[in-house]
C-alpha cells in the first residue's frame, strides 16, 4: 500500500497527535506506548565522530536517558527488541555479550527475540550470557530440544499494561546459510508462517487486546524468502510486526492488508541503536484501537 494512502486511511502522523473521535472523552481512553530497537550489534558507545555516516549517533547511555524520559511522561510503556544484540564492536569480542545484556536489563527491556548474530559465540556462548539478561527472550519457531538451550526460551508472553493485555511472540530467521552450523547445532528451524498462525490463535484465545510479533525474518526480499511482508500477508491477526535483520530505516511504519482484510503494521528502525522506534496506541473502552502517532527518534 502506498504510504500516502496509509496516511490518509489510518490518520497516522509522525509528530502531531491524531484525535480519533468522541471516545477520547475523559475516562474513556487508554494510552499504550511501544518503544523498540533492533540490530543493536554491540553498539555500546555512539558511533565514532570521525566523519563516517551516522557519526556521533547511537549509544546505550543516550537511549537509556530517552527511555527514562518517555517512561516519566507515559503511564503504559512496553520496551522490545527484535534481535541481533551481539556482534559489531570490540565490546562483544572481549565480553561476549555480558555488557549488552546487563545494560538492556538496566533499561528494563520487557522482551527480545533472537537474531542470527546472537549465535556468533555458539550455543554455549549464548547460554553462558543468558543469566545477565533480566528479561525474557521470546522465540516460537526455534526448537532447542537438541542442545543446552532447551527450556530457556518462551514462545510468547502476555504483558499487562493498565487494563490491556498485549501478547508478544518471537520469530527467528533460518540460521542455515547465515551461521556456521556447528554454532547452532541441535537447533531446529520451524516454518515461521505456520508457527505464527499458532501463536495468533493462542493469543486470541487468551483475549489479548494487541498481538505483536518480534521478527528477525527481515523486512522484504525479492523472491520467496519469508519476510515481514510475507508474514503480514499470510497470517491473519498480527497487529504489529517489529522487525529486524535487514537494517531497514523506516520513516514511518508500513501498513499491509491481507486477503481477509486484516491490517498489520510493520516497523523497523535500522541498526546500531541509532534510532528508537516509538508507536503510540489509543484504546477506547471497548478496546478498539487506533494509532495516535509514530516516530523514529534519533539518538545523538
């Protein structure tokens, strides 16, 4: 769908709030703010200010301050990550992911999913780092029953924010061809489309008001490789896909409508923690939802 049509159809703006109607009268609305990152790639400090692209941007300290400010302003905030926390700076080479997980824990991430680079130190390396993460990793389509990661991940989790129930599940990309097979030995990849349908059914039965997928499948491809666009088109019931892997900078989320008429929002904010994604929902007392605003916030 053309983005201009999306803007027109959803009354969706990057800065000015949209007033969705009479139900916003006092006492009849609930606000939900979803903050998200993807493909941080061990970028603890800002990108060096040496003339390269995105110089001086990113960094965990700046992100932490921004998240703290938003939490002080908003009552219901959910903070999520779409994978590839590891690999990209010497911090990972020296500490193996410990610092990344500790800092994300300090920022009080609610959940994350796994990216292919999170296996760069192998199953054993990931297993060793997990105690430093005080937040759950959600991954529904990796079967770890053949290695030490068995039982360490949940397929989904339901978060309560005020009166709302937000169901979040995770999907990982096929590791074969991206990661040395000895690094993910004993991990079985299951079809993300089939698994996503199961997750939506489960979360609908649990009466979730919003269903979110943390996806490390990638934004869009030429060909048959499964992407976030494929997921939106083939799986009915996902409200929001927070994506990763392809390092795609979106100025605003993209809307996809499947053959059944269900509309799914897709968003991704590039890489290296340069931007923090933000999507604000407003729910009426019947828990019908609209997007109030969305903006990728640069961290500098």
